[in-house]
């Protein structure tokens, strides 16, 4: 049985690895597909060092993103309440609902922070009151803010 060959990926390959990853593959897969299509290159000591340096830079970049997210979380949670005014019907029920774009605009106006509307998880809001809303700032960092729905 032929032994596997060590390659460094030039791009992301589903079910194999991401750009810069060092992977072990069958010789035929490497010789017939990955290397001719320039998806991967044979690993050499120099390329392995470059791959390590690239991985370390990526790790530092992700750490930096997490620090920024932590700072944003503190800034968001420092604001006690975000107040949204709505038209009210019977039994304190509101017309329409509170939407993520509405909340994102309010957060931008109050704190100056840009939050992606897809990262805002709003509970079902259909009455006046205070609601806890989660905002995912980073895969590991989630801020919880209070949204007050007022008349």
C-alpha cells in the first residue's frame, strides 16, 4: 500500500482543509488532482515554516477580533436601556413588531457601533415592556442588551 503524501493547500477544499493547512493525502489524489489544478503544493521545510507563520498571523488576527468584540460588548452593556417607541393598540399591544434593522439603527445612533442585523436575536415582541436581546459580536462573545418598548 502506497504511503500518503504531505501537501500544503493553496485554497480551501471541502472535507480536506483550509488554505495553508498541511494535509496528508493519497499519492494518486495529489498527483492527478490537487497538484495539477494548483489546489495544493508539495510541502518543503521552507513552505512548512511559511504555513506556520501564516497560521500564527491568522491566530493573532482572530485574537484581535475577539478583543474588539469584548470592547463592543462592554460599550453595549454600559447603556442601560435602548428605547423604541411604537404605536399602541388595546391591552398594551403594539402595532407591528420590533425588527432587527430598527434595533441596529438605534444602537448605531446611541453608541456609534456597527452591528450586523443578522447577529441580533430578538424575542417575540408584541406588547409594551422591557425585553432582553442577544447580540452575537463574535463566535465566543455575546452581549445582552435591554430593549424598552414604549408608547
